[in-house]
C-alpha cells in the first residue's frame, strides 16, 4: 500500500499563489486567502517570502514551466518546424475553449502590475521571450524570409488571441490558427508537399 506524500508547505503556497493570481488576479488575492488555500499560517508564509510581490515572482518562475509545457511539441515528435509552430496555436485553441481559461498568466501578471521593473514582470518577460525564441528557431529551420520578425508577429498573434478569448469569454474557433498560418505563408513557410 503506497501513500501519496502531501507537498511541502512552500510548494503548496507556490501552487496556491499561481492558481489564485491567475484565476482571481493579483490585487484581489490577499495574503489571508493565499495562506488559507495553501493550508499554512501567515507566519509560515513570511518565513518563505518576505513580501507578496516576492511570492508572486517566485510562483510565476516555479509554475511557469508547467504553464508553457503543453505549448511546445515533444522534441522527439516527427513534426516539421511549421507544424511545431502551429502546435502552439492548436494548444491555445484547445485551452481557450475551456471555461477556466483566463489568458496568458504572464501577460495577465505584467498587465496588472503595470511595472516593467517588478520582479514578477521580469519573470513574465523571460517566459514570453522563451516563446518568441521558440518561434524564431522554428521559423529559421523552416526557411522563413525573416525569422526574427515572424517570431515577434506570431507572439503578438498568440497574445492577442488569448486576450480576445478572455474579453469575449469564448473560444477562438480556429482564428489563431488561421492567422498564424497566414503569417507563415507570407514568410514563405508552406505545408510540406505530400510525397
């Protein structure tokens, strides 16, 4: 008989923070609510993190990889660079159709903070750059005419599509995929010809 160990208090706090900040917003999520959700005392929280801002930055940093994991295709998957780019938008389309989708957690945090020097904004910027870098790498491999510009355009499409879904409280119905495909075609990246 095996027992599942309960996560350590710090890990529970980071998970609760990532979840609450994403679902309810940074301002609306107070320390009491964070501690209650994590099942820890305020004293314990302040032993782990000096401030709520520090907790926010670390929750984004720690939980960020799980947030972006599904967007990037398995490196071992037999996909073309174009298919790898479109995989990001396919994943977005799937998430945007879910009722608990509240947009990109990194954009949401940075937009609510409105301070590009805030530690959490810096973490958010790093994760957004990871996506742009991924797009640029795949665009280069696909032979795009200007991989750097295309990568930035694709990131804008991603962010705009995610925001549209939140504002309209509705799925994207393939719009992000159509837009990304049009950008790829304009940059000279077309589907592979059947053999």
